[in-house]
C-alpha cells in the first residue's frame, strides 16, 4: 500500500477505538517499553498526544520516566518552517494546545536535538522494515535528521505492522523499534 491509503486506513482504525481501549493499550505499550534496553539513557523525547486523533496516551511513559529520574523533552511545532523546538519538561512547564490541538510547552529551557538519546514517535502505521507513516507534514523527519546517529527511534502504535509501505522516500528515517500493546518490534 502507499502512504495515502495507509493514512486513510489507520485513521479509520483508530476512530473505532474506545477511550477505554486507548487507555488499556497505552498502559500495555508503556509496560512493553520496560523490556527494551534503553533505560541507561538520559534524555528522552516524548510526544504529548492529540486526544482528538486518538493517539497513544504517553502519560504512562511520562510516569515511568519520572520514576527513573530521566530528563524529559517535549516539543513545540512551527508550522511555517515545519520544525520543532524541544523544551525540557519540568514541574513549572505550562502546556497549552495549539491551533491543531497539539499540547505544547508555552516556554521553557530549550534542548538541542543533538542531546536527545531516545525519541518516542507518534505514527499512524509502520511496516516490517521499520518505515513509518505519520500525518505527512514531515515534522519528525526534519527533527530526526538533527539527532545524533545513535539516537534510538521508537514508534508507538496500537496496530501490527503493514507488510510493506511502497512509496518510501530516500530521506525517510526508519525506526529502531515499534512498540505495540503486545509486541516490541526491532528493526
């Protein structure tokens, strides 16, 4: 399948999920993450979910990171440049939804992409090769290009992988892992 078809399919699949299913699967995803060999790292980038898009609830991941005393980074999107500014999440960080219902930090301490060790990535779908499909704007492709090569890229999904995403671009950045409520796929 091509990305356009995949986006349509998985938006429809997500729409079928109930609030209870999202919470249950999100908690199971967080528990699956505990099995990965990533916890010696320090700087973790986490997306704050767009509830209206029925994304994985990362609150459980945030709790794990707080319990392990990790540095947590969240982003603010610039829709003119398709870039993100990364902000250290602290007790004083104020979060506000932007015009696209994306929860974002209002302000705070900026962290360069090159410092980030692990990135949890929102996505609509992925394939057995670690290719991913997001909403198509390119925010994460632009961000991941700025990260150091050894940064661990982890997709979070409610669904199993597609066999193959046919229209992959040369600049698309693959995942290292994708974690679902039942499995952790390593690419």
